[in-house]
C-alpha cells in the first residue's frame, strides 16, 4: 500500500510541475470532451457514433499530451504530430477491442459462478495492465515491441496492476458520492465531467509506472540516438 501511495504522490507531483504548460497542453481536448459530455443522447445511430468518435479523439489527444508533458522536456513535448496521435489511437482501439472480446468470453463464464469468472477477469485485467505500458511508449514516439513492453514489468506485474487500478477505484468511489450530491445536474453529465480529472490522473499514473519500470530500456525516441552518439 505504501508503494501505491508513493507512485500516486509522484504522479500527482508531476502534474503540478508546470501548471501553465499543463493547462496549455490539455485545454483543447478537455473542452472538447466536456462539450461532448453535455450533448444529449441521440437515438440516431450515426449521431451517437459521431459523438463517440469525437470523444475517443479527445481522449487520445489528452492522453498523448499528458504523457509527453510528464515524460519529455518541454521543447520535445510540444513537437507532436497527427501521425503520433493516429498510432496511439490505433493501439488504444486495439486494447478496447481486446476488452470487448474478453467481456464476450466472460459472459457465458459468469453463469458458471464467480469462482470461475472472477479469476479469468482478474487475469485479463493483469494482462491489460502490463501491456498498457505501450501507450506512453507510443505517445513519446517510440516503437518498443510488445514483448519488450511485457518484459518491463517482469516480477512487478501485480504491483503495476495495483498501482494502475486501486487509486482509480478509490477515485471512482469518490466520484459516485460526488455525483450523488450534485443533484441539479443529470447524473450522466456530472459523471462524465468529473471523470475528466480522474482520467488525467490515471494517465499520470501510467506515465509514472512507465518511467519507473521502462526507464532507459525503452527504444529511444527517433533523433535521440544520433544526439547520444555524437562525439
């Protein structure tokens, strides 16, 4: 538990490092996400799909910028590109599709009881936690293989699992209480808006885990090698 607190504290401290730079980095995607959050739910599938795509796009931009803010120097962090967002988005969507596949597998297992379905669910979440380190890697413009990504958390897989999920679980419990108290707002709008800072903190936790587990083991950013090899 002390380890979880320390990693969470370092992630929070990283977010507080340069508040002005962080605000500039996240302002546009946060505003877009907030706008999507208050749009009424539509019965038309095309409208719902469009809103969902915009929401995912806002998350991709937000996550990439937070990762780069925490893991790179300011002059490097601002040098992002559409290609970078696209690659990050591809890996994110693949991860989401994997979760959908897992949920389809768990559905029939749930009928067999929690003793069977719960270990399978925890095992899948464990795998997701270890492979999620690929996201900050791609956000930095690196291209480490999934085998390398998996190896970074060797002997630290359950610690990574705890660091990524337990703080966010506590945040979600607190979110539920706040949503209950914010009665003037519809619960779905309040929930979506309050999820924005929790999401930023979750990205910061993943960045901090990447920094501590991957370190220099990750593939260098394109351009860094030449700089290091210069006499």
